[in-house]
C-alpha cells in the first residue's frame, strides 16, 4: 500500500500550474513556427510576424495572471464591467494571433501589431475611466507597452512619436475629466509623469535604434562591396601573374634554352660565337631575374621587412612616378627606426591603394606623401593636385571600394581616416602607436 501511495505522489507532484502551461505552450508553438519561417525567409533573427505572435502570447498570459488578482478585490456590481474589459482584451489578442497565421495576416503583420497596441491602449484608458483608483498602474503598463513594442516591432521614430503623443494626451485629458481640481489626488499627476517619461524613453530608444540600424546597413553594404572588390582584385592578380609568367618568364626561358642548345651544337673552335651566345644568355637571365623581383614586390616588398617603412615608400613612389609620369615627393618627421610590423604593412598598403586611386581617377600631376609621428600616434598624409572627389564621383559622397579597403585597414588598427576633396584630394590617416613607442 505504501509503495502505491509513493508512486502516486511521484506521478502527481510535477503537475504544472496554469501559468506554466500557458508559458510552455506559447514557447513551444512560437519556437516551432518561427524556426520554419525564419529558415524559409532567411532573415537574421525573428521575422516581424513571429515577434507579433510573441507579443500576443505575452498579452494573453498577462490577462490570465491579472484577472484573478483584480477580480478578487472588485465588488459584485463592478465584476461585469471588469469581465467586459478583460473579454475585449482576450478577443482582440486572440484575433491578432489567429490572423497572424493566415497568409494575409503575414503580409500585414505591421498593421496587426499597430492594431494590437492601439487596442490595448484604448482598453487601458477605459479601465482608468471605470476604475480611477489605480492610475499609476495603467500609466506604467502604457509606458512599458510603448517602450517594449517600439523596440520589439522596430517602429520608426515618427510612429513611436505619434503614439506617444496620442497616449499621453488621452491620459492627461482623462485625468483632468476624472479629478480636475482634487488636490488630494496627486496620483494622476504622478502617473502622468511616469507615462511622459516612458513615452520620451520610447521615442528616444526608437530613434537610437534607427540610427544603429542605418549604421549597420551601411557597414554591411561597405563590407559587401569590399568583399566583391577583394575577389575582383584577387582574380586580376591571378590573371596578371599568369600573363607575366607566360610572357616574361616563358619567352625568356625559351630563348635561354635555345641559346644553350646552340652553344651545345657550336663547334669548339668558334670561340667568338660562343662568347656572343653566352653574353646574350646572361642578358636574358638578368632580365628574367629583374622581372621576377618586380613581380615579387607586388606580393610583399622585401625592403619593407629589411629596411622599414620609409625606404619602402620611397621605392614605391619612385616606381609609381616613372610608370605614370607623375611627380612624387616623400617627407618624414619624428619616426622611430622601426614601427610595429602590422602598422608598417597597413600604412604601406594604404599608400599603395591611394596611389592606385590617383592613377585611375585623379588626373593629377603631383603626389605628396608625408609620414609623421607625434603625440603617441603616427600620421600618414597623401595629397594630390587632381580633380578632387566631387569631380570624380559626380557629386556623390566618397565611398568607392578602394576607400572602403583603406577605411577597413584603418579601423582594424583603431585609427581614424579623414578625407578632404575640394581641390585635389588629401587623405589623412591617424593610427595610435603602442605604449613605449
């Protein structure tokens, strides 16, 4: 008998409460549906319709919790009105929840969210009008509703502002009608202040989130452009490498092989012809080695590792000026003998990319590069006398993929990039130096 009692106790003990059942059901249904929807839509995070369902489940759970608490302290003659208010709350929330599962409801999830919030706000104002004894509770719920739903549904600042003003004015007018001159009832004034603070917070939070979303979208666009540019540059480098190997090395090595074959077939007594063949072969080998060194400089300049940043920039500017017939100058001030390797590499690549932009777009006749170390930071300035950013881009803000790559390198070092493009272009990069440099 005792064993049977113990078995029944173990089976009956874990029976959940009504609130636990509602929360578990909401969690299971929402997670199951939203995983499918999010996977199909391939959206980051929860889609709007899923967030709407979360809000409806939460609203239904609040109604289940608050109705017994309030119903226990309400007189019999007021219980019917209370049931009407909670009935409207349940009907509205259930309608929005059911509609969100239809195809039309999914397409109009934003409108359903607006109906849900405005309907609950109207219900709360009616509640205050019928039971004016607890205005602070209603104001607090309204403020939380504004703040939470503005963030949850990602509303615009304009919509949040309109709802905040409408809810606040309606509450103030309601308070003036119920207790216009009763100085013994300051709770309406306190409740109004609570609502105003909550409404202001909701509008401010919505505006801040809008700015953050815009900044994030801009960063994603830049990273997408940078990724596409990197793949394009990689393919261009591969094509150039293949062309150089075929044209320069292939032809030179073919000529060397032909000369060696002729030397091998040459009669020993013809010494003069042998010397001519050997001299020509040496020239071909020297030209091949020069082409190989030039090609290797594109991947990693050896002078950067051996001598540092300034000699590397001097070599880079010299080759750039000869290739494009543009006058160049380099100046340095206060630099240590060597900078950290990651800073040297980044500044070299930034200069390389900037010079590429000058050659492609600027139509400049002179380029000046300055490198200065002062105040715990190193400053790189690159200036040309070309047509400027506005003339290049047709009055658009500077945002080409070359500049995106430069901006990403500067950001990775914790630095700052400043562009001036009224007359020519002046690019200024500021990178902090590690402590002790």
